[in-house]
């Protein structure tokens, strides 16, 4: 049983797939490469204090003007009350990775969530001044555990601010857009639908959804899909209770 304010495990796992999958539908230059649950070695790092941490997804951004790796932290929430804490931790991870690993000093760092937050900060949410304050004077316990008393270089914060993005993909937007999902070995449409909906099949039954997936993706036989194929999947929201 999850404590009040916590994200149930299946809901949290579903939101990673849902938010990243919606991002792939919405941003034509982005595609995921690795996920921490499958290839943790690609997404695990150590901060200045020696504490280890990870991102959820590593992807690539193949924009004609800029090709880069993208580290993604994806947080699904019921409301915005706890998002700021996760965002500050994400900034500490991004700073530690960018400073401590030379091959990533020019990479992108994206924070995905489904609920609006930081309205009082507005467009300054990714400004160097705001990021610097979250890593220094306004840091939380997670930030302290990752950075401790390590000096924060403002010039590097300024560089990082140009590579950090906040993407707020609301549940209603995801329902309209749908999800791009790369099929993994052994998965079926049934198991994918359950994963994306927190372990449940949306009502009324599975079969109408299977027909929609087949139509979206021009599948001759929805019972036979190959690993590696990318599917456009509809999404119907998550039940938290």
C-alpha cells in the first residue's frame, strides 16, 4: 500500500513509458535508446559525494542543427505538490553528470511530468539564476545527498541552463496524441496495453482496443508483432485508487 503522496509502483512505471512515448510522438527528432530497467549500466552515475543515481531513459535528439544524447527524468503525479522536489533532484543529477563526465558536458537533460508546476517561477524555471539557487541556497535533502558541499560553478550552470528542458505533457494531451512504443521481445499488444495503464485493461474490454491498435498501425495480424516494431498506441488514462 502506497503512503499518501507516493506514486504506486505500477503507476510510476507506466508513466515513464507513457510520457516518453508521448514525447516520441510529439517531437519528431527524438527517439529513446535505453531504459534504466533494461540497461541500467547506460544510465547509472556517481555524484561528487560518491552517491549513485540514475536517469529513467537515454535517447537521441537528431535535429538538423544539433545532434545529441538526451537524459530523461520522467515523473507522473496526481497533482503538482511534489513535482518541485523531483525537479530539484533532477537538476542535481544533470549538473553532476555534466560536470563529472566529460563526454556528457554538451548533452541535453529533459524533465518530463504530466502536471503543471512552477507557475510562480514561469519561464525562469530553467534560467541559470533559478537552477543555481536550487543547487545552492534552495536545495532539498536529495540535492544535498548528491552534491554535499561541492562548489557549484556558475558558468557551468549557465551552460546547463541552455540544455535543460521541462516538458509538461498533461493526461488530456497524451489521450489526444497517443504513445509511440517500441515492442520488446516477448511482448504482445495485451501486455503493452496493461503496462501503459498501470497493470489494468481499460474498459470496456481489450478487443476494441486491439482493433484500434491494428488499424492505427496497419497490422494484418495484431496477435503477431515483431520485437523492434514501433507502434502507435492509444492511451485512456490511469486509475490511481
